[in-house]
């Protein structure tokens, strides 16, 4: 009889906590399509098990003995690039460290199971991310490809214009490339990146140091003005509002939309309602369908819309759904997203 092919995604868990390794192994083993092939308490043992077990995806803690997770990740992406999901504590310190790991090449970040997330819910979400990560396209040079921000563009008319950008898996690197390519006087920009609480604070701080535009985590009532990028806080929705000619955001709790909070769908729909033809929307790499319907509503309201093309996406899920629904006016590779945003803003 022919051999039965194993279609499960093989996972190696790297965490210094024996309890975490045991919980993750037991919980992930209950889900179809995922197989934990091994665990490792530190990067040195992980290195040997990667060679021996050939996992498809690695889950990685960032605070470990002998070698920290970030150093290990940099070495791994240089010599043996593979999909890595960072599991970090839900703290501001953990968020900052996780951002460094994402900059080093990890494609996703998640908080460990704890008071804010039940073990079952957290592991269910982790399974989805593992499956998406196994299909990810990796380019070990991507993290190093930073586009220098251009000088201020006097041709960009920013009055009443704004950008709205949504992303998920692979979005940290994608957003870094797009936002760092915007000029200092770019239209006010709203960003939703699927990310837990606290992590978005560190993400915004990191971007602010790399971009000509000012990047900050959004707070309720923040004005949307030229040269400012507002990142939706993890675990909260961000909506555009308008008072006369002035745009501002509300940040609020609520149920997940398209299984996400913050949700790209929520943000895009509010932009369609209050900015309409004055907006340009872009949907970047990510799994699922969050934002596809909202981007379609933006296009129907008169906004220009962009989807990242398949060749540059880490996960061609959200953009594909938007394209299939007819929501994307233009489909461009990641390298052309910033330029396309600016060109649309000039119209």
C-alpha cells in the first residue's frame, strides 16, 4: 500500500518554561493539522532539534537563558530561515522585546496564555497562526531592506486627505517598509495591525524612530493631521470620526469583528463613511478576510484602494479576499505601495 502522507504542520516549541512547553504541547496536540514534533528549553537545544526534526514552524520565547531569543532569531534567519512565531509576556517590556524579534525576522507575535487570554482561546488562535505561518513566503533579506524616507514632497496636497492601511501576518515588516517610505508631510494615516495590547505601543515607538512621519499609538480623540500616523491599540477598535473639516479617531472596546480586535474592517468602514473620496486605503499581507468588505465600501464611496500583490505577501489572505471581491482599484507589490499611496493622494 502507498505510504500515507503526513500533512500536519510540524511545530517545534522553544521556551525555557517547562510548564509552558507542556501546556502548548498538550493544547496544540488537540487540534487537527498541527503536530508538535519537539520542544526545547533554550536556543542551543533548539538548534540541534531543528536539524534533526525539520519543523515547519517555530514558536519562540524571547527571554531565555544561555542565549536570548532575539540573538537566536537573527542567527536562525541568517543561516536557516524559517517561519517563527514569537510568544511573549503581555507586558510593555515584553512588547518591546517582541518588536525587536519581529524586526529580526519573526513573522508573527502573540501573547502567552495568561490572565488576559484563556489557554484554550490563546492556543486556538496560535493554531491558526501556525497554519498561516507554514504557508508564509520568507525572504531573509526583507528585514534589511529599509527604504529611505524621501524628502518632503511639495506636490502632495494633504488637506482633507488621509491614508488607511490594514495588515496582519507579516505586517510588521510590510508596514515598516511602507511607512518609512512616506514623506514627512504625507497625509494623516490610520493603521490597524493585528497585535495584542502593549505590543502596539512598542511597535509605534520603533516605527517613529525609523520614519520621517510621526508614528504613535492612537488615543481617543487624537486628530488625524498631515505627517502623523496613528496605530490602533492592541485589543481595541479604532474608528475615524469627523467634525467639520477636521478628522479625529475614537478608540473603544467592543466585540471582535472578522474575528479581530482591532479590526481592519471596522476602521475601513468608518473611513468610507467619514472620508469617502478623500481617502486612500491599502490592505497588506495577512491571513483571513478582515478588511476586505471595508475596503470594498471605501471604493464604493469614491476612495482609491490598493491591495498588496501575491508575490510580495508573506500570507496572501486578506489582499486576495479583497481582490476577489473587487475591492482593489490597484494591485501592486509591497515595494510600490508607498509610491501608489502618494500618487493617489495627488489626485
